[in-house]
C-alpha cells in the first residue's frame, strides 16, 4: 500500500467512526501531490465504488 492509500484508509476509518474533523479532508489533500495524491484518490474512489471505463 502506498502512502496516499494509507492516508486515505486512516481518514476513512476516522470518518466512519465519526471522528474526522470537517476540514480534515481539505487539509490532507492540500499536502499531497504526485503518486501520493493519486493513491489517495484511488483509495477514496474504491471506497465510494467508483469504476472508470
């Protein structure tokens, strides 16, 4: 698992436990770039059930 995917998993766990701060997603995304951002987005898409053709 790449670092962006790990950050997404941690965020999603806090979100599901209703422990995520409302601004947390924006703060996390603002610090990511390149492969980390792609991994984060891929993990969020997977959690949402998004499939690209």
